[in-house]
């Protein structure tokens, strides 16, 4: 099996600590809308950073049009394949392992949702010009230690990268690269470039790489055009009222 390789340079791991994901799982079970199709395997990856794309597996948080594309372990695996964390073959193996082992599926699901909440909380704060919560940063560091404990450094070309064998540690193989990406964002990036789409009921996050830092939308064709249409209709409405 080919281990998944991710070249992120990150700080040294702390001691291996145990995180409890149960409360996330309980919350997820309550809020899950099983009938709605998940687009986890086809969502646009527009965040310019893996962790931000992962946060974008939900949208419209706190609004009536809240969408959550990670409702079952297979959705998390589908996204991991789509985002290039797992090869198709490794994805199939992890799907078989989680369908045989409900505890593993629960662990993956709960870990993914906990991580997504952390990434969103930290990145949304950065996008709003606020300090990320110390507790969220601390939890991310713990999760990093857990994932790194199941990883090893492997030579790939001219450098070493953290690698996981997905059959040995499927949860860490999926969450690890996302944690590394989130830490890279925190420790090595200009956080003022982390932005949140201005679209109504969107909330997607992205790293603005434009020269003038002028990016406002997740995708111009989606939220940008909707906003344009809303402005047009509002103007029509005002003119009709005259
Ligand atoms: Zn948007």
C-alpha cells in the first residue's frame, strides 16, 4: 500500500493525549438530516488550504439553510478521496474497515466533526480579525500529537514528509493531513489573508492569494452572482415602488 504523504513543516509534537469526541458525535447524531444527499465527494475545493476546504464541508452555520455534507463515515472518506488525502484504493479499504467496524466508523466521524469545528472556529476568528480561542488552538495541538503518534517521516524526493498507512491508522491517516494543514496555516501563514465568503448563508473560508487581497467570494459564479442578482432585484423593487 502506498502511504499518503503530506509535506507540511510543523512544530514538534507534544505528549500523546486522549481527546473525547463523544459530545461531538452526540451532537452530530441529533443534527443529522439523513435524507439529504451529501456532496462530500464533489464539493468545490476553493480554500487554497486543505484545512479550509475541510471546514467548507458545511455551510450556512447558524442559519436556516445550514448544510452539512459529513453525516456518515463514508462521507468523510469520500471527501478525503476527493481532496487527495486517500487514493481511491485506500479509500475502498477504509470504507470496508469502517463498515465492518462501527466503532471505527464512529471514531472517524466524531474526530472529523471535532476537527472541523476547531478549524472553523480558529479560521472564522482569523477572518473576522479576532484572536482564535486559546482552547481551540490547544485542542488542535492535542489532535496533532495524536495523529503524529501514528505517523512516520518518510523520504519523498528531496525531503521528508509525514506519512500514514491508512489500513493501520485510518482515522489518523485522514485527519492527520488536515491537522497539519491547519497548523501550517496558523504557524506559517499571513492570517490576515484568511477570509470568509460574504455570500448570504455561505460562510465558506478561503486563503486569499490575490495580489490586492480583494477576494470576497467562495466562487464568483455562486455567491458573487447571487449577491449581484439580489442587488439588481432590490433596485428593481425600489424603482417599481416609485
Ligand atoms: Zn460563498
